[in-house]
């Protein structure tokens, strides 16, 4: 009889990190294209990349479950004042990885990483169906719903901590 998986085993199976090397960066972009362009029809048929992707301050993260990369998030400082304000965006999780907590792990990784780099606050534009998910992760509403890339998005924010994000 197979042993039931424990929360500890599940946590060990998830890993989030800044994309290492050109192969992981290419995978990061491919997952974003799959989710945003192919699945959701955002950005038309073209790539979702923009000037932020070419900015050296932008961090491209990947999330893996059992060693297989299945999600991404991008984060970057919005100010030149020591990077106190950060933006998180392009959170994308492939359908096969949406059953677990990879998305939440990627969001928590982005928050911890920005906090560890001196960030005090992180903002994001969240598609309306995902607002409850972000509220459950400790984020707050940060203004009125706006049109963003042709879809209604809710501005949200979270306070960061240098100690634990």
C-alpha cells in the first residue's frame, strides 16, 4: 500500500527559483506564451514579452513540481529609490500543475525575493477570477478594477519584509 503524501513531502516537491541559464529562461517565456497567448488569447498570437524582459533588474522565476518546471512569475523594482516598490506579474501556471500549490509558491517566492532585496511593497494587476486566490495569500485590493491588456484586472498590493517577505 502506498503511503499517503504528507504536507512536508508536498512542500519538498515544490521548488521556486530565478531562472538559471538560457534554457530555463526560454522555458519561462514558453510557459508564459502558452498561458497568456495560446490559452487566454491575450497579446494576440504574438509573444507577451516587453521592455521589462530586457531590463537587467527584472527577475524571471520558475516553479517546479517534482523537478518539472510548470510555472513562472516575473518581478522587478518600479523605482530607482533603492527598489522599495516592486511589481509582480506574468504569473503563469500550466494546466497540469494547477491542482497543487505551485501558483501560491511562486507568489510567495516573488514576495520573499523582493523583500530580501529591500522592497517594502509589491503591487500587481490581478485578473478578476484570481482575486480571491491573492486575498488568501495576504494581498489587499489597491484601487478600482481597470482594463489591462484588454481584460479587467484588480490592482492589488502586499507589504514586504526583509526578514521573511
